C-alpha cells in the first residue's frame, strides 16, 4: 500500500472533506464579496485561509456559521448542503466558531463564559464534565475560573474563547484570526493551543493574518484574494509558492522554509 501523502507538518493528510465550499457567492446588501468560492476542508486537517485585508475571509467564515447567507452555491457539511440551516442548527451539527473580535462577557466569570458555550446542551452533568475536561486542556480556565473575563489579558481571553467553543465537543472548529493583536509570546501560546486542538483530532478551519505561522501549522492552505480562491495546496506548498510568498507573505518563501521545490495548484 502506498504511504499516505505528507503535509506541511509532515503528518498524513486525511482526504475526505468534512466541509466543502461549492461555488459560494455571498455578500452584504446585494453586493457579492465572495465569487464562486470552491475548496474542501478535509476531515482531521487544519486548513488555513490567508489573504489580504478585505479579501472576504471573515465573510467566508460567516457562510459556515450561517450569519452570512449564500446567494449562490452552498456550504456542504458531511456531504449535506447546509442551505438555510440556522446558526443554532449548525452548532447542533458540531460547527463552532471563535469570531475575529473578542466575544466574552466581561462581567461574567471565566467559568460562566466557558459553560455558556454549552448553552444548547440540556444535560447539566455533561456541561460540568466537559468543563472539567476543558479546564485540564487549557490551564488558564482552571487558574482564572472565578475571575471576571474582562480582567484577563487579550491572549488569555482568546484561550477562554477556545475553551468555550469546545463545550459542544465540536466536529469543526472555525477560528477567525486568533492571534490578532497579541504579543509574540502570547501568540505562540495561542498557536500551540491551536496545534493541540488539531492533534486531539479536531478538524480546524483557520483564518490567520500571521500567514506564515498559520500555514506552518496547517495541513492545507488556501489563498483568498478579492473574494476568489487564488491558490490551494498543502500548507507547505502554499507557504513555498514563490508568487504567493512575494505577494502575501512578506518576502521570499525560501527564507521561511529553506526549500521551494514543490508548487501548489493554482485554483481554476
Ligand atoms: N457587515 C458588513 N456589511 C457590509 N460590508 C461588509 C460587512 N462586513 C464586511 N464587509 C465588507 O466585505 C469585504 C470583506 O470583508 P471581510 O471582513 O470578509 O474581509 P477579511 O478578509 O476578513 O478582512 P480582514 O483581514 O480585515 O479581517 C470588505 O470590503 C468589507 O468592508
Ligand atoms: Mg476578517
């Protein structure tokens, strides 16, 4: 049997898409921001979408959570078009999102915020059990459980937001610019936590302004420009693509990885 293909992190790539964008056109007030967006988010993978400010990355994630409607095309989850499924229905299916802007209730405690992530669960014992498990995985939750969320640093709040989204034991975790506004050390902790989530078996769809760092973590990369898919490939292939490196990643890709032998596939 042939060896499975390797990805940017030198781990086998799972091939079946958990989520797929199929010709997605979407926007606001009649004007499309996304134009025929098509790509797969493989199950078990960490797919990182990069692109300039205003490219439509957050809008794309909005079509996954259901807050942005597709005017044409659809987002497909486990082979089923999500169509008009409500944001709540999408949560029930196991699709959770951490938004670009901070979203904790500042006057509530860390524990209360995390438990809110399980608001659609009826079983209180399950909520408690999940909370205990998550507090072990993300230490700041246990350390600051009784503190008001508003008293935490930006990086700590990010980690609590991750914790909150885990309450539904999600199949797909969608993260919009988790490292935004963080100092380099805190950013590393956040990326480390993203890696831990991925290694624990979650499928992750990540949008990241720190494109190199995001692509280095990822199994799959997607470049979005002006609402269109410009390039798809393994995380490493996108990272090493000379044109993309120069345009979007700030300089030569060789300097980041030391090799640029393989090239990613331009989107058709
Ligand atoms: N609620 C909205 N109503 C109208 N236009 C919007 C809305 N949200 C975003 N836009 C516009 O849609 C375009 C894409 O925005 P979007 O936030 O998806 O980009 P992005 O790639 O996430 O950018 P950034 O890197 O700055 O987060 C931009 O021109 C933006 O001004
Ligand atoms: Mg955005």
